[in-house]
C-alpha cells in the first residue's frame, strides 16, 4: 500500500494495528472565486501554480520532523493541503499540543507567501484559513477533501500578523512622523521619461516596522490604521512644495480615509491649493471596493479641486472594473500579480490586451506596476499601456534624495 494514496497504520508494540495520528495541514483562501474574477483565469492559474510551488517548499520545512504522506494537493483554486503523521518514537507525543504551534507557524508563513505572489497591497489583506486537522480514519483522496472542507467551516480565520512593536511605540511613530516617505518613479512608456512619483511609506529605519506591510499591519491591529494613513498622506503632500513642475505625486488612500472629514481638512489647507492638480489619489482597499454614494460624492469633490483619481491593484478579470466607470477614475493600475506572470502563457497576454482595451474604452489610461523585466515593459507598450513603474525603471528613493533642496 502506497502511503501517498492511503493513510496508513503501523504495528503497535504487541503486533496489533495501531493508527498513527494522521493529519492534514490545510490552507484555504476565502472567496477564491472572487479573486479569479478579479485576476482572470490565466493569471489565477499561474498564481495557483506559484502558490503550490511555494507551499511545497514551505510545508517541507514545517513538516521536516513528521512523516509526509502526500504532495501538496489542490482540489480547486484556493484550497491546498498536505497529509502527514507523527513519526514513530519511543517517547509519547501529544499531537494536540503540536498542532497549535504548527498552525501558528503555517499561518505566518502562508501570509508571507500570499504577499510574495499577490504583492503586499493585496496579499496582506487576503482572508484565509490555515489549520491542522486530524483525520480520524483511513480514507482516499475525494473522501479526504470532503472531510477537510467540512472541518474547515469550524476553523477560525487567520488572525492578525505578528505585531512587532507596542501600541505606545506605534503612536509615537505616528505623532512624531518618524516614518519615511520614499518616491518611486512612474514612467511614460511612450516617451520613456519620468512623469511623476508614487509616495511610499516606510517605518523608521532599522525598526521592526520598517516594511510597509508591517507598519500598516501593526496599525490595523491597534485600530490606528486611519491615523497612520492620514499622517502618511500629509507627509507625501508635503513633498509637492519641493517637487519641480510638472512632476506629480501619487498617494495611496483607502475609501474610509478618503471619505473622512479629517482628510478633506488636510486637502483644503491653503498652501496646497495651487498644487492639487499635481496630486493623484490611488484608491486602494480590500478587493473589490464597495462603491457607495458617499465615496462617489467624495471623488467628485476631489476632482473639482483638480485632483486626479486612480484605481489601484486591478487585475485581468472584470469583477472590479465596474468601479472605473462608477467612480469615473482617470487611471487604472494593473497590479503586480498581473505583471509578474507576463510570459508564462499566451492567454495571459491576451487577457492583458483585452483588459487594457476595456479600460481605455471607459475613458481611463492604464499604469502597469511591478515591472522588473524588459519583456514586461515591451508587452505593456504593445498593449497600449500608457504608464509603468517598477525596478526595471528605477527603485524607490528617499524623498529627500529626489526633491529640490530646501531654501535657506
């Protein structure tokens, strides 16, 4: 009997069959069909392959002290599992005790894997479950999946990521604005020149929250995300005073902040009035964005002030593109999930061209982000993508290294 086809039992000390503790380490993305609709079938298939490959490496490390009974199995996009059991040992082992620590490690590792495959903006916000589930009897593949699928219903969703600093430390970072603003160049693909910059936030250098995902994840944990976001917007807009015409700055903002009284108070500061035409606001949020009348009114008010509106993190499906017309945005950003899969399959290039045509037909232009290779830039040029950014064109730099020197 092949242990990869059927969970097995072992001989007990007196020769009778004594089942080992057979388990499955299971991962499931919540609402996988929604993500397929956003990214499109070609991108989703490539992302699924990449996730399975990453999970093989990850589970190999996590389960190195167990007997692995199967490869990583994915019955459908969004669910993966691997079967394993305790190795025979002279000392008694309590699998219930080990399951908790193994689940915690698997949750943290899977979150990192999602960020790697879908980008930090989307990957940090994807809801998922990770669990160690006991399998009480010998069963085959289809029976195993049915059992795991039912068992997952009772498992809690993944908790917040590890929080590396205290609330007092984070509040101090926000109040004293000790985070840094980096500027990432945006390129006109037609002219091959820099036309503007996206403002990116990093925590204090050499701190546990230097990475954007860590500082914003920590802020979400303490209920301070909106306060941090407002402080970052203020820091980004301050760059305009020392950024030469005609360069513009793109700033990420969530719908909750965009529709807040505090945000409009910030935008309405007198010294910004003559510079708002060089501001692009990228609406970013858990996908898809709920388009409410309040959000529409806020967008209209911002456009009346001369601000350009953009939609962040779009894919090659059409589940989210309705927001382009609903909000009348001028720019749509194709996310790194799309860009990183260019060259993997002809269907992906076809889907990109189709998506770009749909967006252009709605009156918006397209920005491709995460461009790291020439073939990605070339494909975007051929597909009539207007703007692009990524390491292929230049890395983010501290705002102080990009801006004009302050007057003495």
